[in-house]
C-alpha cells in the first residue's frame, strides 16, 4: 500500500471511529441515567430553564471534549506530522484549537438556546421553526464568515503577485462575477497542503488563494484552478447546494422529531423538553447526517465534474494545466488518487484524481 493510501485510510478510520464513538457516548449517558442525575443537579441550583440548559450542555460538552481529545490530537497533530504535512508547533496547534472552540461557543450557545425555545414553544412541531431559522442562519453565516470568522484563523492580504491578481480580475470579469477582493492567506502556517476557494455571499464575495498554491504552482496551473472555482460560481453550485441542504435539513428534522417523540415516551422521559433526553436528538441528527452523506456527495461530485468541464472550456479546450494542477495537488495534499470505489462513493465529496483526469482527458491516464 502506498503512502498516500495509508494516510487516507487512517484519516477515514479516525473519522468513522470518532463518529461511532460519539454516538455511543450519547447513548450511554442517556441509558445509564447520567443525564437524569445532571439534569436534577442543574435544576437544584437554578430555576431558569435556560441556565439549566447551558449548565447541562457545558458538563457533557466538557466531558466529550476530554474523552475525545486523544483522537483529536492524534488526527490533527501527530498524524499530520508523521506524514510531513503539518507546519503546526505544539503551541500553535493548541492555540488554533482554542480559537476554534471559542468560535464554536459563540455560534453554538445562541443556537442551542434558540433551538430549546422552539422546542418549548412548538412541541412536536419544533422542527418547522428550527428548519426555517437554520436556513436564514446559514445565509447570514455565509455572508459573515469571510470577513469575521476566517480572519480569526488566517491573515488575509491582497494577492501580492500582480500577474496572479490581474489574471483573477480578468477571469472574474469574463463570467460576470463581482468580488470585493482577491486575497491570499497564510495557509502555510498550519499545513503544507494547498487550497483555493470562492467564498462569501453578496458583498462579502471574494476569491481566496492559499500561499502554498501561489508559491508552488505555475501561473497556468493557478489559472486552471481558478477557472474551476469560477465554474462553481457560473453554474450556481453554491445556491444549488444550499437548496439541497435546506431540503435535506427539513426532511431530517422532521424524521428526527418523529423518532425523538417515540424515544422520549419509550424511555420514560415524559416530555420533549426534558434535558435528560436532549442528547438523543444529537444522536439521531448525527445518524441522519451520516446516512444521507453519500447522497450529498453524489451531488457534490457531479458539481465538481461540471466545474472541471467549465475549466477546460474557459481554457479553450486545454486540459494539460488542470491535469498538471490536479497531480500537483494530489502530491502536495497526499490525496489518494485511486481510492476504493465504495469509499469514494460513500465518503468523497470530490471525484478521485484518477477519475477527474480521466474525465478531462482519457489519453493522459496511465
């Protein structure tokens, strides 16, 4: 087994282990009565249902963090260093994860409180206002993330190479895309991997290029990668995925609400709003997300193929630069170029490098 395949198999194994163990954790704390004990304690020290909710979530959230820290540390630090992909120091790893935890709390706490309010107010129909709220929240987050959240983790500056900046401006103008800025960011402070993206909604729309990409790829290869990202814009993939995600969210919330109502009765909680039963919602939502993941991936892979096709068309039928960029990305990111078909179908949001190259130009496949 080659090095890239070993790396990706380990990453997949860790991801699946984290999911399954997380579900077991949620199930155990409910079935063992731990949630009932903590619920009783929170209500003994406060009459506020909101404060009790936050205390309850804090206790089990902290326990979850401690229990699964070894997996997080191995996956994010040890393994990445072992395969020479990480630029983290031990200090910077902890600092970046602390920032991520802080951002998660700032976003997650209000979401939890609002969700519990809907659960208390609408009973079995809680899934309807929750779904509507999550839709608007996702739009707002997409609007604010490039300007408020991403800069907490990376330094964004206007692209320094004027040739690249001029190329990006011209390509964006050619597809009618108005961007607020063309930025490069210091991805190299954490990883040796390369990346580029089209981010934001409305006035926060921007093109971001990792410094690893700018420094290690030729202008023609950057052009091909940029054309791919513009393909996503031109074909409105962001909005299509948001539509798919919204439909999936409503279906998932509805199914979870049905199952949760049954579990609440079966386990003797008596009320949907019992704190002791809330972890079951997390378990059900996690399982639904896992089961529907392959469907989302099928759609995503279709969009990636369309974006590759757009890149080829924008470059007037020339595929060699996109193929060169894909091979370089695979090497730099240690991607599995030809994963097991079942693994690719279930877990990959992008077609494999082999399939992408084959799609662009079958003659180049070796």
